[in-house]
C-alpha cells in the first residue's frame, strides 16, 4: 500500500489514477476519492434519509461498497454516475428496514397536482431539502428516484419490488403531499 503523500502529487491525479489507486487499496487515493465525491453524495443520501445522522451512515456504507466494488467499474459512462448509483442503492437498502413504506393503489384515483414552477425555482436548495424531508419514506423514495435520479417507473418497480403502477401512484401522491406542504409555506399551485 502506498500511503506516502509525497509519492503522489494531488494535481497529477486524474479520475483514472484515483480509480487505479483505489483498486490497489491505496489509502491516500481512497481519501482523495472520498473527499472529491462525498459532499455531493451526501446530498444524494440526505434525499433518501430522515436525518443527517442516518444519511452519514448510508454514505459511509456506500463508500465501503464503492471501495470494495471499484474494480467492477468498467469505465463505461460516468464514474460519478456509478458512485451515485451505489449511494442510491445503499440508501434504498437502508430504507428496506422500514415497514409499510408503500401504499398500493390505483393511479386512476390520484389527481395530478400542478406547482407554480417560478415559486419553486426561487427557493433555496436547503429549504427544498427540508420540505422533501417531510414526505413519508415511500413517497420520498419514489419521488427522488423518478423526479431527481431519472429512473422510469418500470425501473423503480424492479428496484423496490413493486409494480410500475404502484410507483406511479406513489409519485402522484408524493406530489399531492408536496402541494400540501408547500401551501403551508405559502406557495400555492397554479
């Protein structure tokens, strides 16, 4: 293991070098990789967790998996995207411990809400994160996977072991719930 900072110059390490170093279990490269990606991935983790402490635990577990599985990254697509996927799946696994996170239902019974996009776009990220934290875990999970991560309802269904109809229902109900929360904060729908 190469732990000597002087043997590797930070400025010369690109993503490929960091990955190779982590495959070799180079602690210094692992530290640099963690420092580079952990702030952004903490934001991802926070979206799926109910508290900062829980998000920190998920992030730690995710980076353990990242360092363990980094040799499986084939260089196809974005490395950051690969890391994000590990963090999301780790958060989902953590959420699996909770009971009754999904309410099966019929999409036909759910009305599609609309939001004032100008009002939402003017909100600060931290404020929006706090509002998202108010969602029940099932709603929050599907909302994050669909609206933020960009997964299809079919993909979400496979990930969560539910039907794509249940995913759609959860997403619609999440939006309805968000409207109620936003209304409490003085933001009305159009």
